[in-house]
């Protein structure tokens, strides 16, 4: 660690976290205000209590995002300093060593992250630093969207109505003019953090599917508006069509802000380029993300407990064989298997299919939703502690504004409705590719000749269903009714 520099109140430190971009970055703008020289810092904090370590796929993305951010900053002559350790120690240490009299950062949602921010702020102020905390990851600060009674709305529709009444102005900030502060700080080597797989290297499919970074995020948004937004309201449920934004990992790591995304989509609607229904639906999806983060802020253990206490008595099964079949995409239900294989290959899954595979785990297999949440956490490039947990609880029936437990997706009907030609299944379950359209979602109904012509041997080249849909549905409903009776008796 270099010796402490002389205090220079003209220099400012910007602490990057889940805001790995230069445009519409309030913290960066505040740090560079008035032409102040800037020190750019990212801290890999695996030590602060309550912060959840990213899963394997998210770590791969984070490495790429940091590499892209460093390149973007370097074009302005500003090096990105990488440090590892508890933020409450590292941030004040770096600010002091660089002689910074001002530190700016975008606050992160979630109570654990808030505690880290508060401790960092207290230590910086004790050392004589001015601290600026801004909002950059969400449209609304947690705690500001309230019911008339003053609480957090517990249904999404009520949350969105309340939020839209107070929607902030959507004026994304430009990239500020940056000047590098002179300092002698050393930086960790990104490779030393070992966030990318080597032996074995399982990230080939991720590299083929994704390009992390701010430039890639802007390009993806532009492409979505040009080619996917028109028809989004209905087409977003079709995994065989391009009507999805695929912005979720870029939003997760802040390579683009929700304000940028929403402003661009609203502009396209106002210009008459896309129908209003499609614009409204995209806005609603951004607000589901917003709702999840506000919910996590109010319920810090969202990923560890049922929001609806009745589910504490639910008779979940434990079956490692069924869990592995689900994880590997070998359940015998093609739409489920296609989704799980897409996840493993690309680190991402279409949203409609996420609901189908989650329902299958929690209701067909009666395996705890936390098993699925943990698997998604490790395999999704866009996994964040708010949306991942809130969405799993929604599907399982245990969360806020949850889907009723008796809403049990029929995987065959879901496949036939949303992948009618079998295009999605043929892409990710190639052993079924030669089955005709009417059998692609239910190969067990094919005759011997049809299976032979398609090169399918049930139980050998493709598994038979791990559970019968009708029997699984009946079992799930009985379990739910049993839980309800226990609750009534206890009451």
C-alpha cells in the first residue's frame, strides 16, 4: 500500500458497484462535477455480513463487465483500481491513500448492502471525507413507494400504481468529462480474482451468447427497440420468437440503467414507432424488477423464508434423483428440459419458460422452491438476490402477490401454446428434433414407427416423464389442502 497522499479536496473517488457504466451514472457525475480529478474503484467484497456471493455464471459476467468498464475508463485516461476485501475497510483506505476529499457511490438496494454503505459512510466522514450517495440502480429509492397507510404495497399492481404516481423525470445523464487524479495506487489483477472458469472451462456457451459491457448493453437495447419491441406484449411469452429484450444481465450489473431503458422505450412509443400496449408491458416488466428490490429491502431474508407463513408447514419432498433430473434437463417433459438446457448452455432462460420449470419443480416434483432458487443463483448470468427470490416465491405460491398454489402449469399445454411448432424444443433438445409437430411436446404418445423414424428411443436417448402430470397435479393439490387444514387447526 503506497504511503498516504496529501489531502487534495479537489480529487474525488467514485466507488463502482452494481453500476458498471459511464452514462447515466449519478455517482460518477457527482465525483467528476466541476472538473474534479477522479479515482475509480471497484471492491470485490466477499467479507461483509449478509452480502451474497455471486454464483458461477454471474461471476463470469462480472469479470467481463469489469474488463469492459476498465477499457471505457482508460479511454479517458482513468485507471480502474481493483481491490478485494470488506468495503468498510477498503474504501476509506483507498480514499485516504489517494488523497480524496470526496467519495461518491450509488446506493444499493437491500438491507445488508445498506448496512455496508452506512458503515463506509461513517468511516469516511470520520476521516474528513465528504460523502455523496445517489440512486442509480432503481427508478425509486426503497421505502419511497408507499400505500396510503404508509406501508409497502404487497401486490405488484398496487405497487406499480403507487410508483407511477410518483415516477421521477426520465432524463438520463450523459457521460461526464473525466480527468484522472494523480495517485500511486496499485490495483489487483482481475485474473487473480479467479472469477472465470479454466479447468474445466464451462463458459463457452456463455461467451457465444453474450458480450458483457456498457456498449453491448446499449446495442442490445437499440436492437430490441428496432426488432423486438413491436409485438412485445404478446410475443414475450413465445420462446421461439425474438420479442424479448435480453437486457436482464446488463441491468443486473448496471451496464445500463432502468432509467435509460425506460426512457428509450417511452420515446419509441411517443414517436409512434411501436404500439402503446407493447410500451406499457415493457414498463410493467421493469416495475416487476423494481417491486422485487423494494420487497427485498423490506424483507432481507426473502431468499431464506416463506413470505406466507402457511407454507412453513408444506410437506416438501426430498429426492436428489428428481432434483438432478430437473437440473440436467432430463425430466421427460420437452419444454421443461429445453429451458433447463438453455440455462446451462447460455446462463439465461426465457421468462415464460422460467415460470414453467419453476412450477414443475415446486408443484410436479414437490421439491422446495429454495432448491430451484439456489440452482438459478449459480447458473443465471442475471441472478440477483431480489428478482430471483421474489420470482421463485411468486411461482411457488409462498410470496407476495403470489400465483395461487392451485395454478399448476401443464408442461405439455404450455409447450403447445407457446412453442407450437417445437422450434424452441428442437433447438435445445436436439434428440427430439425429428418428431412431428403434434408429438414434439409429448413424445411418449408417439407410436413405435414414429419414434423409430425420428430416431428416438424412450428411456434410452430421451427419458420417459419422471412423473405423470395428472398424478402430480393431484398430489400437489392434496398437499396444499393438507397444509391449509393444518393452518386452520392451528388458528
